[in-house]
C-alpha cells in the first residue's frame, strides 16, 4: 500500500525561502535561459518535468524553479527511500519514497505517480537519470519509469528540463536551467515504450545541448537571473575597494564585472 504523498504549504514556503537564501549565499546566480522560459503553467492538466541529474544542487534548483515559476501548482518528486529517511523534511514538501534498485520500487513509483497525476493542478519533478551523471555524458540513459507515466494520465504535459553549472567571472558558480518544448502525454502514449523513452531522451538531450551553448558563451544577456547571489571577494580586499569608492564619490559594486546582474524585478520573474 502506497500512501498519498504529503505536502505542507507552510513548510513548502519555508523551504523555498530557505533555498533562495542558501543559493544567494553560496552561488553567484540561478539563471534561466531566455528561450527556455516555461509558457505552460496554465495547462489544464497535470505536468511532469523530467531533468538530468548533474549535481547535489539539483534539488535546491528544482525547488526554487517550482516555487518561483509554478506557485499555484502542487509539486512532488520521487526521492531515494534511504535518503528520505535522512532528510525527512522533504517528505513534508511533496517528496515520496522510492526504492531505486528493485521491482518493488518501480511499483511504488507508479502507484504514487498515479495518485498525484489524478489531480489537474499537480506537478511531478523527476531526475530521470536516477543517478548523478556529468552534464556532458551521452547518452543520457534515462530510466524507463518516466516513459510509463503517459499510460497513467494521458492528459499530462511532459517537459524536459536541462540543468547545468559553471564558473564564469565571480567566485560563486552559475546554476543554469532551461525548459524544453512540452509534449502531450497522449502523443507519447501513441508510441511503443522503447520509442517513447527514446523521444523523451532526445528532447532532453537537445535541450541540454542548446543550454550548453549558452553556458559556454558566458553571456548573461542570454539569461534571466531568477536569483542573484553575493558578489566580490569579501574581507580586507573588498573593504579596501569600498573605501576607495567612498573617497572618490563612486558607488561601490563588488562584482568583478560591474552591472552583470542589474536586472529589474520584472525581468527576474518571467
């Protein structure tokens, strides 16, 4: 028997705020490619977002994307059962336990997903590789479970999400994301399972490759900064720079390149 995943709105809001502050403190920015801004939040049925899994940061990034871009939807995610025991708070924000290495775990995943996708406002976020993998590794080798979901809810919209991380000109890393073109579950359901999985993997691969080109270009104008972190080196070095700016009547900007993330709040929230 698989219980319905629980989700406390209060704990969810707390965790979105927590990871917002955490990312600002430890990274330079969370950037969303301008071509990869989601335009499907008002889809009348449930949504499944499936992504690659390059880093520990993925959970924080997904929570922020869900909280900032889909505030009216109820987000859930499968979570390794052993890890969920260690990080139990995630069970309060929609995570549900799955044994990743057994047939029983596959049944758990499908049962919980069926219950979630029965609600039109629901979202499931899936790291579809089921393991950490370098963003450059090909093929992506997605697990087969994600291709079973169209059978449970053909009215679901399936969306690839590319995640990438890089260091540019600041001490903190850049977390970069882009949503690919959505595909209706009914269209995927028309394909045999192997072809269905291949199509989903190809869509995510294409989205990753396009995002990689923007990351390599190192051009912040190609992105919207959803979250912008602390700039500069800090300590005595920045104290000296701050004093020089004050003595010369200039505004102090700790960033290596001044004005890199001077975006308006409207621009930050596509």
